[in-house]
C-alpha cells in the first residue's frame, strides 16, 4: 500500500481524479462552489504574478490592467461581435500578453523601479479608457449582459458548471508554473531576479527573459479576466483599480513571492477571508497594507518559507543581494 | 477666450502644478539617494501633509502660516517614525522588498486618510481675498503667485541646505557611499532617518500647494506621487536640479494637453509622455545620457 502511495507516476492521474470527484461532492452547495470558483480564478492571476514578481523580480503595479483587458476583450468579442466564448478566451489571453510585451519594451532593460512606474501608468491609462471610451466599454456603468459560455450547444449556467472549466485552466496554470519553477528556465529566471548583472555577464539576454516572463504572467492574468467576464456576466471599471493590484500583491507577499505552495495556501486563506474583510472597508485596506509591511520586515519569504522551515526542507533565510557600494 | 489666451493660462497653471511635481520629485530623489529605494508612499506622505494642514487650519482658523508649519513638523516626525519602524530592517535585503514595503505603507496611509477624513474631497480656504489680476491676455490669481513663490523658495532653501550646511554635506556623503561616510564619523543611520523626515516635509509642501490650488481628495496621493516620480524620470532621476525641470515640463505638458485635447485624457497624455521619454532618452531630458545602468 505504501509503495503505491509513494509511486510518483500515480500522482497526476490520482490528483486529476480527485479534482473531478470533489466538485460532485459539493454539488448543490452554491456558496461553497462560488468560493471555489473565486479561488480558482485568483489562483490563475496569482501564479501569473508569481512568475513576474516572484521569479524575475519585476515589480508590476499593473497586473489588474491585464486582468481587465482580458475581461473586456471577452465581453466585447462575445457580446458585441458574437464570438464563441472558447474562441474569445485565448484571444483575450494573447492580447493581454501582446500588450505586456509593448509595455515591457521601454523598461525591462533598466535597473530599479522604472518597471513599477510604467506598469502603474499603463494600468491608470487602461482604467481611464475603460471609463471614458463609453461607446466600446460601456463607461463607468460597466458592461452588462455578457453571454455565458456555450460548448457544443450546452450553456454553462450554475456554479457547478463553471467549476470544471476553472479547474481545467487553474490546473494548467499550476502545472505550467511548477514546471517552469523546476525547469532550467525557471532557475535562470530566479537568478535574473536575484542578480541580473551576473546573469547578463554570462551572456544571457536578460531583457528578453524578463519580457518572456512578463508575457506569460500577463497571459495568465488575461485568461483569468476572460474567465471572470464569462462567469460574472457583468464587468465595470470598479473591478479593475489599483486596490485590486494591491490585493494580489498582498496575497503574493503572504505566500512568499516565489513559493508556489505558499502562494496557493495564501490564495486560499485570502479567498476565504475576503468576503468577511469586505465588510470592514476601508479597514481591510489598512490591514492589507499592514500585512505587507509586517511580512516584509519579519517574514520576507512568507508562508512558503515558514512551511519549509517547519519541514526542514529548503533554505528559509531571505537571500541577501549585495548592493552597490 | 481665444485659443492663445487659453494656451497662455494653461501654461501658467502648468508651471504652478509643475512646481508641486518638482517638490515631489525632489523627495523621491532624496530618499532614493540615501536608502536606494523609490518610496512609492511619497504621494501619500504629501496627501497626509495636506490633510494635517486642513485639520489644523480648521482648528486654528485663519492662521495659515502656523498651521502649515505645524503640519510640516508633524510630517517630519511622521517620516522619521515610518523609516525607523518599517524600513530600518530592510536595507540589507533585496531592494525589491523595500519597494514592496513602500507600497504597503502607501496603502495604509490611503486607508487611514479614508478612515479619519472620509471619502469626500475637501478644500482649503483661500489664502488671499484679492481678485484676479489681468496681465494682458493672462489672468493671474494672486494666490497662485504666492504658491509659486513658496514652491520655488522651498527649492532654493533645500538647495542651500544640501550644499552649504554640515548636515546637508553629511547626507550627500551618505548618499554617495554609506561605508565611506560612516568611516569618516558620520552617523549614517541617523542621516538616512533624517532624509526620510526631510523628504516627507518636502513632499508635504508639494501636497499642501496642490491642496491650495485644487482641493484634497483620497485619490490625490497616488496620482501626484506617480506624477512626482514621473517628473523625476522626465528630468533625470537622482539629479535634483534636473528633477525640478522635469516637474515643470510635465506640469506644463499635461495642462497644455488638457486644455487643447481633453481634460479627461490629461493623465493619459502625461503618462504616455513619460513612457516615451523613458524609451527615447532613459537618462532624462536634462542629464547627459550615460548615467543609467542597463542590463
């Protein structure tokens, strides 16, 4: 029995089977299913953010813009142009990624926080366009009546239908991120995050890798936004403000920036808490800011490092990077 | 109003807003120089200063100078406390962690202002009761001239302080080389602490100027903060004189664009301009193009 449990080859099929069965158990429990759906959407965004901020250490202050672009792209293509959702979704992801490349080009070569400024500026521009470009986006009132996805004549309606779609996308996102993190490419990206000049000195095109990481992370954000549009059927600029980027940032910081298990744990905690936290607005914002500051000061590698320390597995000390004298 | 008059008035207004941006740009450059991080909470420091000023002014009633001074004193202490509690431990770590922590501070300040002062925008009472003066086609508000003078005066005082006092020299030494500065007997931790305090005060003056010129709102912090940072980049980051020019360029450019194209797209145009400058001339408009580290 224990030999069967330890057999690595069984992990993937067993995990997949578990994921197919679990929602069946929750069938009818709309509230729990809704939480799971929120969780899965957040997982996709956060893993995208982890690739950008956790691996290559590019501080994007505009992740919500790519999420929003994905959402509005799906809304426009399905509601206004009559596309099928499943055709619109990849387009939304790719559009977000393409814009990420354009945004990245002016700033990925520089040291320092230029990247944060440019991504912030981009998110601000996107938000203003969402509000002012009324003919296309519906303006501040938002975009109503986005059709629900249909596949083979069947329309997704309840929470239960969506969970399999979200499980599929989130599963792919987790698999992609884990694979990246363990692959030579992921290690190179971590090295770029820690010491870009050393990596550059060894002949690697750092700017290209930064753009690539930014592209992949933003495609994930765009896909999550597209899923959100098809799920919520209503989107408005209110859902895509800097506060949402801060929310994503808090989740990632608590998880430990570059730890995938930490990020997943943190997403779960925050999704469970978020419905309660919303009632405390604006104290919830204060709490998020405080969480970020406290974690940076006392646990800069987050829950991920705490778990690693308890299990005694990986290095749990913050890596210190030599600064210029 | 003819187009030319509109243009002239936007130009004057742009210079005024530009001075405030310049002050924030100086605060960015100063803190960056000594602690190696961009303080993304600079705009929120400015906002908190303006709100301090608002409350003290409403309590004191009329004594503007005293209210402003008290607000700035409060901000000075506030900057010191924040640096000591939230950032002192972080300098030896990866710079991006400090950057993230400044975002945490900015979020906290934004929500604190929302909690203490509420979501509605407020306005400060007018400084002077005299009516507008017309200088040919240009209509000037005397109050704006006072604000402009205060902004420029702050820059001059700051420049003199940095270059002609012992403390200013110690700060510049710390900014150039922390180890070297501590070897010659400078208390570098204290210097870094003081740059945060002084940076906060300068940002606060910028915030108060903006508050007198427009009004106070909870969104002002994020926006003027990023405009200040953008000004520093437009002029030349880290170079205080160049940052000052950068603020003027940005202020004038966005107000001209706002007047000529559309008020709503003012910020879009301002940020677009900065990205363009970053792309074409990353060192900034007023600095020789060699000083930016690239990968």
